[in-house]
C-alpha cells in the first residue's frame, strides 16, 4: 500500500534523526490530551498520521511508554540528543505512525482538520472554532483506499 508518490521528509532539531514517508498523511489533528500538553510545551500537539509501512526512520530514537487517556498504551519516540518529540504509536493501532508536525521539513503539509480531547484543554487555549471538535477520543480517520 506504499507508494502514493509522496516524498515527505523531516527530522529532529539537531539532525540526528531523519525520516521519510512515501505516502501522504491520512489525517492531521490537534490533540489537547494532557499527555500532549506535556510534549507540546502547554499547547495542543499537532499530529500527522501516516501509514506505518510508508515511513522509514534513520538515526537513534529514545522511547517512553505510557497509558494514554484513551486507555491505549502509547509509545512515544524522541531524539535522545535534542529532545524533539518525533513519533507516537498506539499498541492498538500499529498500522499508523503519528508524526509531530513540527518535525516535518515543510510544516505546511500538516493542515489540521479537527481538534480532539478539547475537554482537557486549558481555559486559555486557542481552539480553532472553524474546525470540528471532539471532547475526547475520536473515531479513527477514514481508511486508506
Ligand atoms: Zn535531535
Ligand atoms: Zn494527545
């Protein structure tokens, strides 16, 4: 299912970790869960979902596993040198890899289509009023055809 013709690249701040995707993103969303607020310095994280099989990673990552608010065990990977958050994968959905939008060489590729976990957003959060909002865990994005 790889090979949609896309060639998307990115990496961490220091350049020790680089990745490529041969597929276009399946979906992009803001996530306001409390875990993401930790990773995104207080804001929502911007998560770009790719098919796992389309993404190759070069360089060493460190990982942190935790139980997310959704009840899923999440494995989050970051650069051990510069600390940039890079990837996230759910044990329940190994066929998806979530890339943090800030790691893309061209962040314009990541245009969010909605906000999730807005029930956990702080009072001062800027939640885009023009995009659909889900209070907690969303339905999966549309299947890849
Ligand atoms: Zn780095
Ligand atoms: Zn989150």
